[in-house]
């Protein structure tokens, strides 16, 4: 609900007026009404195009793709310079362009060169990297198997919330899932954004290329200091042979878990490792736990 509505009925919530008066009604960045959850937590701007939200989503895209030198200050200047309302517009940047008048040409060149090298996606990856509400962890379940956004949306719009529920594996004995409703509404609200920017990326059609699901623990082993370095290496080295989906959480359906400690090297014993070892020991799964080097060897032998 809007903070304005809460203030008009604060007595019904048993709240002191002094407390209510302290809650701001409008976003400082864009002036839109602020919303607050029914539990009186989660104060946020009601405007999906608020500059703060756009900046944060671009920041998350850069973080997910390991794009360096494009921090909050440069992102804000980029948004102001081009009037950005769709974070996916970063993929429209081309060689020779500037991020803004206030960002040095050297930084612009560094950032744009990274973006140009990271524009190949499966369709579900494109949707996932858009960092839309409720889609971050669900894009793969909904869009996997599609290489055309048009075809995916035909099925989504024809099937409605039921299509989303089925994609997520939610079966509530005929009841409508609130999560599915939120995801469907998000896909409808941001449909134009996804379609506007998809010509600026390359949607990959696997076309017979083997696809495997891999989860990495916090450390993957030498020579990779960061997981993002390992992800980039795998995608570049094996893109014509196998497509590796790097997932964020373990499940019984993954193909491999990568962990620095798999060869006995000192490494933190994470919950991901504990879960997979527990499943393996109980006979529920047989998921190999490998170091980064060991997985590379496996991929080379495929």
C-alpha cells in the first residue's frame, strides 16, 4: 500500500502519529509515491522506472557479467546522458561511443569492450540477466528450450498464470500461486523492455550442443581466483562443444559441483558441498564433486 494511505488510516494499525509522521511519502529521486508492505516493512518507490532502480539493475547486470570499471557514479552519468529507462540498453553501446561527457574516453572504451564481448546468451540467460522482479531465479525454468522471445511470449500469453505455474512445477490443487501471478505480471509489465533490446544481443541456439548444469561452491580452485574468471574461461573455451549452465543453488538434477576442496586442498566446507555429499552417500544422487581443473578435463574429453 502507499504510505499516503497508511497515514490516512494509521489509527487502524495502532500506530502513534509521531511515528507515522517520520515515514516519507515520496521518493527523493523521482518524486513518485512510496509503498510499504502490509507488515510495515520494505519501503520502496512505486515507480518501476525510478532512476535508483534502473541504476541498481545495471549495476547487477555488470556484477553478473563481471564487467569492471562501470561503478555507480559512471552508471548514473550514463543514465542521465542517454535518458536510460531500460537497463538492457547497455547492450546497445558500440565501439567508439562514450558512456557520458563526464566519463573519460578510456573508461568508456574499457567498459564497452567488455560489454561487446559478453553479448552471447541463451534466451533464458538474457531474461535472467535483465534482473527483473521475481525472474532472477526463475528465468531458466520458464524460458529454457526457447530460442525465440516471440515464441516464448506466445506460450506465456496463451497459457497465462497456469503456464508459469506449470513451468515452475507448482501444483496447488487448482489454487492460483501468488508467486506465479507476480512473475506473470512482471513479464507483461517488462515485455517491451525485453523485446526492445533483444536485437542488440546474440541469442544462441544450442542446435545439438550438449548442455550441462553446474554449481560452484565459493572457491573453485587454481588457477581461478574468482568464480567469474572460471565462468568466462569455460564459456569461451567450450562454447562450440558444450554449454554450461552455471546455477546458483544445488539440486538433485545438477550434473557437477565444483569445489576447490575436491582434491584435498584446504577449502571451506560449504552447505552446497554438504548437501551434495549427503545426497550421494544416501544413494539419492551420484553427482561428481570436482575442482575447476578436473571439470575442464572432463569437458575436454566430451
